[in-house]
């Protein structure tokens, strides 16, 4: 049975920062620093904000930034267009971890997160018009030693990575297939198995973009085509939706704050007409709201022992 909104949200979504990113994505809560990181993919910028003081900052990377994750060392692991680097935001140092030399020219790295195994999981996407996308991309596991394993292929737009709190279930989506999959996950080895297709959302329900898991293992997916967050059960039942009337193209939710009950939501305004933007001036900005349930904590990349 689909549950009412009141079961999930305490407050309505509000604009936290009127940043109007072209392609805002990849929010990650940094519990050590007490602020949020996120990216503007095509601008090649990594942003941060202290949600209490609203102090902000940025790091310009000089090329597309597909996703980011936190490291044990305090650095960030960053998926650039066709490489993964370790970036020290304090010193500005960059160390190349992996170059993906086998990617096509019209393919780039996209959604990525650190898994419970301490590795960085990152997928690619075919960068062309939606109706021309082909399943040429893959999902990869990047280990701390720089070794890479291709784990899923045949993807158009790899997206929606999230893990349940116990780390034993991995969620994954393809935004342009579109589908949601569930995998069994081995936290010790990073091996996955028992792939299960749990949903194939329509445009009206919301094509699945970035996602997060809550402390009960439910899957919160940005319905990028429907201006909403969709909450799915482990078995693919749509339990509820939270409308985002001022954020027409939401791209990813992230749980954060001291109690992990604040949801931060990025969005994009890429390829939106001036007429549409006039109706949605905050498109691409950073939104937040309070949830009634906390989120699953995101792991850190094991570049040094924890």
C-alpha cells in the first residue's frame, strides 16, 4: 500500500541555496566537516556549503565532474570525464588513480558512490540525445589500489547507486532504459549477485536519477522527469512520492545533518527553454527538507586504513 507523504516528510522542500546549477548532481554529506559537497557536472565545479551558516565554496576542476565521494584521508575521490582522481580540497593536490582508456569519445563517467567495501563504484553514460542513447556503458568498481573491475555492462546511463544500512543490498538504476535493480552485496569482497529487476518507472512516475537509502533500507529516487522524489520498497513497491514543485528536474537526494534526517536535493536546468525557466526560476538550485526517518550513512573510500 502506498503510504501518505506525512509518513516520510516533516517539512516541505525549500530552496537552501539559489545556485541555479546547469547540471547539479552528486550531493554527499561530510559528517567530519559538517557540510555538504555537490557538483555541477558540465561546469566542472565541486561545491560545498555549511547548511547552518550558509557559507559556501567551490573547486574548479577544468573538465566535467561526474561524481564524488569521501575518503578516509579527508580527500575526495572524483570521477572526471574519463578518469578518477584523488583530490585534496585543502591543498589542491590531484593524484590520478585510474584512466578509463577504453571509454568511447561520446561516453563519460557519471553517478558514483563509495560502497560498504571501501571501493568507489562508478558508472558511465552514453552522452547524446536521449532518444539516441545506446547501451554502451558499464558500472565499474575502483579499488583503493587503483585496480578496476567491470561489474555490469549494457547500460545507457548508469545511475542511482545506494546501499542499505547493513551493506548487504545494492540498488542501481539506468535512467534511460529505465529500470531499478537490486543486488546482493558482499561487504568484504565487493562481489555482487542475484540481480533482481524491481521496477521500470514511467516518465509520469519519474525516470530514476540519483538516489539514497534510508535507515530502513527503502530507496529514495529522484524522479527527474516528474519533479518528485519516489520512495520504493526493497521489492519495488512505490510507497510514496514527495512533489518538488519548484525543482522541475531533481537529480539526487542525500541524507545529512547531525541526525541524518535532512534531505538535500540537487537539480538541473540544462536545455530548459527561457519560457520554462521563467516559470521555475530556482531550477538547478539546492533544496532541502526534513524527513521523519534518517538516512543510511555513506562509506568512505579506503585510501588509508580507517
